[in-house]
């Protein structure tokens, strides 16, 4: 870490803290907690998985509507960190509230989960956009990949503590119920997320921005409209977004619904937690490996590799029947989930005009969020129609194929085809480029 600046390290620490949400709330403990609550209420496994998919779809749809305009406003001086802090606080507080929701209120659990998801994803819009403020184009692959790697490593610490508390409660070593142990895990997650948000708030500032002007909101809508009109001038950027829309849909769906899928296969909750822990550990070095290989072969080549791995994952998932199969699937996912996300973020950051990064990352995240609507809905509907979640997972293959075909038409940043732009506003770029 010595080779990284104070701003780069502070930016990475947010991934370290926020990733506790990704594994404990999004992937591991909460889905098991929710599935148990739904089962106790008499909801079938297929229906509870579908309802989880619908909740994810609704929350991401709400955020997708907000991302472009908030991102456009955040291009003005001082707004980026305000929005980042606001969404982070929403996610952290909502996570802490899970501690107080009884496990027999499965509907209320889903509502709270939706607020957490909005806070988490909303903060990531501005967190991702801060990449252009903390480093330069030559270091983006490395810094972005290291952030994901630290996220995987950092998330294992509260995850281990949470698993230990849950297992000790399950074996009656601790004088608390498994329900209470899970709720303690939710509080630990909120605390971990909050503490490691502080370096980002203290040490990272917006270096690329537009100077403030009267009627910021009205002008932001105007600038957003002008951006949409200028799509042809940003053909490379929007081609990449279209490719990203398809392949990240499959990635996000597999991440958010993997635990529910494993539960439907009859895999014990203890086995699922152990598998997810090992996945985090394995994913960290592979994320850094993707960053190094991207500097050697190009980020685009490594995106192709990651997408191909996910095609194999979806195909294998269709035939999965045992805990061993789930282990194999999890290790395949671990090799590429961090790398494909880190390099997508870095590739896009190198393509966009720095002073308008928030606006374009608003589009980046809206494509991400609308993709997250399609995937869970596809899995949910297919699960209910066929009674087998594996059919929904297998259907995601087509999205990866479409994504890789479109990505082949996207030029590398710096080839002269990713056109920058000016919309007549004064800007200040006291950054590193």
C-alpha cells in the first residue's frame, strides 16, 4: 500500500468497509435470515426467492430513475461528496435497523432491505465517479482492482465474526438464539461500513467539477438533455454502456441471488456461509491479478476473459445438484467477479470527460441498475413458472453473449474514438491529468 497516495488509500478503504454489506446483507446472512422467516410464514421456497428478486428489482428501478439527474447535479462543485455521504448514511442506518426487526416480519425485512440496497448502490454511483479524482488514467486499472481486492479482504473480518457468533449460538455455546446472532451480525455490518466510510469523507475531495451557477437543478436537467442529444458524439461511451448493461446483468444477478439459489438446492446454511467466506478469500488475489493482466494485455481483453468465465458459470449452474457443485461454481465466480467489475469501472473512467464524470457515471449506474431489474425478474419469473431456479440462471447466458458481441465494437480508451465534450459551462480541473 506504500505506493498509493493518501487519497487513493482513503478511496480504497470505502470498498474495505462497504463490502461487508455486499457479503453479509446482500449475499450471505440476510438472505438466509429472510428465507427462514418466509419459510416459517408458510411461503414456498420458489415464491420467497421470487419475492426477493422483485424487491431487488423495485429498489434498483427507483435508483435508476435518480442516478442520471443526481449524477448531473454532482458535476457541480461540492455536490459529489454530499450525495455520497447521504446515500452512505441511508444504507448504514437501514442496515442497523435490521437489528430491531423481528424475524417473523418477512415483508418488513424486504422493505428495509430495499432501503439498504438504495443506500448502497446510490453511494457507489459517486464512489465510482471519485476514481477520476483520486488517481490518473495510467493507474486506474491498478487502483480500481486493488479497491475490489481490499473489499474482499476487509469483508471477511466482520463475516468471520458474524459466522462465529451465529455458529456458537446454533450450538448453544452462546446464550442467544440464532435469530439474535443474525441481528448482531447486521449491527456489526453497519458499524464496519460506517467506520471505514470516514477516511473517504475526510481525505477525498472533488478535483474535477463545474463551477456553480444559478438554477443548478434546472440547468442539470438541461445538461442531461443535451447529453442525450449528443449520443452520436459519444458513440464509444454508449456502446460500452450497452455492452455493460448486458454482461453486468448476469454478474449482479448471480451475486445477489446465489445464496437463495443454494438454499433452494437444499445446501445447509452452514455450508453456504463457509463457501461464501472462501469465495471472498479467493476473489481478492484474482481481482489484483486482473488489474495486473489488464496493464499487460489491456482491460478489454481481460473483460472478455471474465465474461467467458461467467458463461461457463451459468452453464454449469444449470446442471448443479450438490454442495460440491456449488463449491465448484463459487470458485469459478471468485476468479472473475471482482476483476470484471473493477476493470469495467476503470475502463469507463478512462473514457469519460473528467469534469463531467458524475453525469456519465450516473448513466453507468443506470445501465447497471436497469440490468439488475432484468436479471432478478428473469430468475424470479422463470423460477415460478418452472419451479426450478436453475433455468433462470442458465437463461443469463444469452445476456453475456450479447454483451461480449457489443463490447467487441468498443474501441480502447485513447484511440481517438472516445470523443470528449463541452456543453458551454466553465469547469475547473485541478486534478492529476
